[in-house]
C-alpha cells in the first residue's frame, strides 16, 4: 500500500462582493465551515492561474456584477491506497461528501514516504474500486 498527497481544485461562487480579497476570504471561510471539524486535515487555499499574455501566476478570482468565481485548492494526504487512481477516488469521495454540488477536479497526485510521526490524522484507503 502506498501513501499519496492529493490536490483537488473547485470553482466556488461568492455573491455580493466588491473586491478579490473579500471574495477569497468568503470562499475560504465557507469551504472551511463545510469541512470542519470533521475534515480538519484538509487544507484549503486559493488557486493560481497563469496570465495568458505574460505567463505570470495570479490568484484565481474573477469578479463580474459583484459576483465572484474563486478557484479553491483542497489538499489532503491519503494513506494506504492501492494506486494513484485509488487515492484520487478516496480524496474526491471524502471531500465531496462535505462539498455537495461543488465539482472537484484532480490537479496533482504525488506519492510520498510515510514518516514515523503518529500525530498526523490518517485517511485510509476505503473507496469503491
């Protein structure tokens, strides 16, 4: 069995905001409320997008008519999965249960070696094969 770090991306809609910073704060707060306290091992952050003209990264936020679309990134470690695909399914299932009606896309899956530190919460591989 292998251990994986899984990164998922979601598009979060925020209404009645005027600035990108406000939209980011509201989106992260709303996502955190849905995930905590049960899934406090899932990290939430704003995603980045590359500028098509200069290729520089910037925060994934688009505002029109006081409504924002914020790209959020969810990261979690999956322990004892059979494969990278199995880890993807586990992460999407675990996070998706709390974020109903929010589509999730896999951004990255990387294998890692498990340390002997027992303080980390564990999500063992138990998803449909």
